[in-house]
C-alpha cells in the first residue's frame, strides 16, 4: 500500500462502515464461519484509504456471518438489545487517542449476537448509536436498508444462538498518511470468532480494516468517518 494508491481509491473507501458483509466476498464456507450479505456504508470521495467499500452502506471485503442466499432466518430475534459481553462505548476510552477510538469502533462493529440482532447490519447501527462515528457516517448506517435477508450462514448462527468475540491487532503500514491535527488513518487486523450458547463454535475469520478518523480541531474528540476492509 502506498499513499498515492490510497488516494486513488478514495472514491470507494469510505463506503464501508462495517464491512462485515460484502455480497460476493465469502469467508469460511457453508459452515457458518463467514460469508457475505450485509452492506455497511456509502462511498465517500474524500477518503484516501485502501481497500474496498463494504456492503450496503459500509465498507466491504470483510467476512460476515451472513450468506449469499438470502434465506430467511429461522427465528427472528427482537430488534435491539445488548450483545453478550457488551460492547465498548466512547466514554470508556480516551477519545483524544485515535488508536483507542479506532479499536473501540471496530470491536463494536464486529460484535454480533443472534439473540438480539437480525443481521450484521444491526451491529453497525448499534455502533453509530453509541456515538463512535461522525454524523454523516452515522446517517449512512442508520439509513441503510438490507436488500435481502441475512442468509444461510446467519441462519446457522441463529440456530445455535451464537454471538461473536473480537480480537484486534494493530498492523500499521509504513506508507500510511501521517496524522494531522484533524485527520488520522489506522490499520487493524480484526479476528472474529462465533460461539453458540449450546457449545457450538466455528473457526475465526480475519480481515484487515482501515479506519479513517477526523475531528474538528486539535485536542477535540476523534470520530470515525469511514471503515474499509480487505
């Protein structure tokens, strides 16, 4: 990745907000370990990050628990609620630390729980509602409507009442743009593992996520303006 190439892809990067379910990018196969089907953001013309934009209003290219078949979820859970283990909130971290804000955002975006979520997109909306994102990015995620049902893989997860755990490893590229007072880029490897409440478990899936952070001025709180995955 080079800074010039990152800028060339600016028209498509911001598109991912939770790149967890880009149609056509399946990860893990038919055992419920990964897949595609949920989109997260709309592309923005001002983002210099690399990678592809996610499905339906978010970044893309990341493994998602959804499948591409659009099958109906076996037992649709109620909308909203707190996922098992909870998710981080902005007030729990140093919001002037770009690393802390990026890490908290990615953890929230990739934390799913089939007992409270109807699909991966709900995790993105939950992240937006928590206050991690810019106003524009928040509107994109809230306004997104899935074009199909979550899919067969999500159905498999739901049958086991599964939830995910998330592990992050900072994997910065030396060629990334330098931070300024009002803009920063971060790169993390996101590893997601599904666990069934009945003891079921599948192999973890891994993606690289590029996080674009902005703030109005130096010493202000950082907010995430976009997430792109590959």
